[in-house]
C-alpha cells in the first residue's frame, strides 16, 4: 500500500522542484558563458524526479540517475548538487562525497545505468538488505539493448529494482511515435514478466504513489516494476540542441500550460499550504543552494591522475602517455 503524502512532504516536494528549476537555468547560463560543459536541463521533468525519490528511503535505497535528475535529488543531501556542479565543470567523479550517499554519478552513455541498477538490486537481495534500486532513464534509452537485457535479468532474478522511464516525448529530436510501435513504454514490461505502470509524470503526487507501491512490492520480495512517467521536455535536450528546429510550437505551448511547477504550486495554494511568501523563500533557498554548489565546485583542485585508476587492470600505452602528460601539466601549475 502506497504511503500517503502529508502537507509537510507536499511543501518539501515543491521546494525541491523550484530549486531544481533554478539550478537548471543557472547551469544553462554558466554553459553559455563557457564556464561548464554540456548539461541537460531538467525543465518539465522536476515532478517525475522529485515525486519518485520522495517515495524512497535515503538510508537504504539507491538511485541511479541519468543526466538531468541530480538537480532534483536534494532529498539525498545537498552534496548531490555539489557533485553535479563539479561534474559539469569537468571533474569526472564530481569531487569527494562522504559516504553513505546512495546516488550514483550522472550517466551519459544511454541505458548503461539500467544494468548497473539490476546489479545493485541483486546485491541487495543476496545480502538480505532492506532496500531497492531506482534507475532513471529516458524513452530513447528504451531502444538500447541494455534496457532489454536488464529488464529480462531483473524479471528472472526477481530483484528489488524500479525501472523509471521518463518519457518526455523526445529522444533528442526523435518523437515517441518514431521511438516505439508499442502501446507505450510500460507495455514492454510484459516481455520481462514484471508489472508495467503508466503515470502522469507532471504530477509529483501521482509519481510518488506508483513508486511507493513499486517499492513496497520490491521489499516484499515480489521483484521489479517498470514505470513510464509521461511528462514533457520544456527546454532543449542539452545545451548543444536547438529544439526550435523540430518541436511544434503549438505542442510546446500546450505543454507549458501543464508546467509542473505552476500546476503543483496552484494545487498547494488551493489547499492553503502555500503562499507568495513561501514561494519567495523557496526561490531564495534554491538560488542559495546552486550558488553554494557552484562556489564549492569552482574551488576544487585540478583533477588528479587518479582518474586513470580502475579503468583497465593493465593501463594501455595511450593511457600511460595521457597520465604522464597530465602529471607534467599539474606540476607546471603548482
């Protein structure tokens, strides 16, 4: 049975969504200034990420994000935003994060984190630990072989993993209609022998409900669940993308009327648990959070040569040359 959401949680969820949007827009501006690398805005998908992670237990459950979600994982600690800012600057592991924070680093390679999630869930099952692994991926990732391999293995092993497909209607410029001929991405669960659920990804409470139910099912030893959260990407795929070349203006305008930050805020106002003062406070707090994360990441030392460790058991000649060049460069900077 899904855990109900109280007023305090509703307020906390909206605050986290506001912070994520502010962080997304700040990082976009920093990329345009040439101060960070390519990033993917979260605009429009905040409700999916926040609603899902609000249903988890940060002390026991693991999150495996793709490349948007870290901006909205504050429930797992403010260090997550720090790490994401560092990653955007160019620190591969995002700097040192104290344990135990059960959030994997951002993932660029499509669908590979889905396999990792099944591995984490399998480990939890073998150890008898009371946790689940929730993995985020996009509709485009569902076309990768890793998705099908991970889903099949999860079904066979009955591991406590939650597959959350964030269907934002676009895999870069490929629309959903050309991504699959299935009735929906949740329908693919049938091939794995697990439940498939479709939910309004613009509604954080609805997402919380289905993830909470999937978590309960996993903890009861009944295995995996595939959830398709249908939302809409309100910004570009990444800072390297120009969505005006392919997104129909009328379709985008209609989706903007369902902006989860606006709709959810109005719902809380109607319930009498949100007002203009709280909105202002949340915006100030969100701005402060990304300011602090950026300041922390900007002051990290240059990446050390440890980034070459644990890539191969025996480094290749090319890796040795790269390590030597980086070592020499770092010595020159001292």
